[in-house]
C-alpha cells in the first residue's frame, strides 16, 4: 500500500470558534500520527468563516509542537500572497524547530476573493510571476555562498521538501520541468487529474531535489457505522461546498437533510466525485480501487466531518483497512 496522509482545513464548525478548530487540529494530528499516516498538511485560505488555518505557518508550528514524528506541512502556501524570502524564513524557522518534519507545498491561487486579495496587498499580476517566485524561494534554501546579497536566516542550507500544488496542467508542467514533487487537488477539482498526472510523469526532469516523479492526489472520505449515517454526515460538506460556490462562505455546518435542485446536485456529484462516503469497508474498497486505477505515489485524505469524534473514526477506519494498523 502507498503512503497515506491527511489534509486538514482546521474547520470552524457551526456554533464553534477558531480556537476550538485549532485544538481539534492538534488532536486529529496526534491521532493520525498514532495511526501511521505519513503527513499532516494544512491549507492557506483567507477571510473564510469555516477555516482557521489562514496563518498557515503558525498553525503548522502548533500542530508540529503537539506531535512527535509525523511530517507537518502546508498544502499549501499560496505563494503570490507572500514574498519568497518571508516564506523561506518562516519555513526555515519551522524546520529549525522541528528538524526533518516540515513540508512546504506551494500554490498560485489566491486562497481568497478579490476584496481579500486587495486587503492582503496582493498585486493582481503576482500569479504570473509564480515560476520566478518558486525559483527565488528554492534559491533561499540553498547553502549561502560568500558575498551573497540576501540570505534567508533561518532557511539557507536547510533540507525542506518543496512541492507544487495544483488543479490544472500549469503546475503539473512546472513541477515536472523543475524536478519537484507534485500534488493534485482532485478532492475538489477532479476534471484534469488524469491529464495532469500524465503530463507530470512524461515531462519530468530529474533535479537535485528529486530523481524521479513523485505525485500525490487528494480524496475525501466520510465514514459512518452505517451507510445512512455516513450519507447524513456528508450533507455538511455538501452544504458547505454549495454555499462556497454561491459566493456565500459559511462556518462548516451541522449535517441536515437538504433537497438540492438539479444544478446543485449536479455540481455536488461532479465536483465531489472523489469524496467516498459509506461504511469503512465500502470507503476503503473505493479508495483501493482509486489507487489501483490512477497509481499515485501517495494519497492525501481529507475527512470533512462535522463531529470531531466521527472525523477521528474516519481516519481510524482508513488506517485499519489501508495502513494495516490493527489498533485503529
């Protein structure tokens, strides 16, 4: 079985607070570590009432400090929102505090709307500079040389894995020509996954960082004791996703039955088609089939469940059947 990892948006649930979400993230990371998952990644989103991980590097430090061995990282940092030097210093600091455990995934999406982009003082053209910004950031992690004008301290000379993230062919091609590992966001943007993986593998050029292509893809899993229980729990993600697509982001809602019209149901069925819902046996069978068909090198699993204990149980069910952890 390939390595399995966890994606956490540090969900602020309906009626809860960001503090609650951050404490749950630390608890879920400890649980994932005990179950044998390889990585625990958090994502940068801004001005979202349902996501507490906007200050992603800070949350990574919180989670890394609450765990001992699991790799903790960003899935990802939206690089156009930041100066590459500042990112190098932040992740150099994390790597200095938690050596050998920090990952840096980079995306070029804003992680926000246009008004929030302006509030972040983001240049609208900054996404066009993404390849140059990635190259600059990688340079800051190289060992400093005499006379170098700008040095990332901490950062220079540290071995921090850098991934490119994407939901299109652009980042797949860039990761290939730069010789970097690649992660595709198939858990919410499945359409180009197969094309992106094929392009990445075909165009990959070995680098000092990576000798052969290494691709990770994402899925969601929602597990219940019964099929009906799992389907009911999945209504939280459906509500959240439809509200987001309507431009009305919300706290992650409690599960409730909703009668969707054809447009909304079509959106859910199409865009969330790699969200696997059901009993542990059914979900893990579908994940195993997904892995067999698409052959990723690693799978990242999100567990977007309202109830925290049910979220823990989802990871336990996956570990029991796919990681081989009999204690799950």
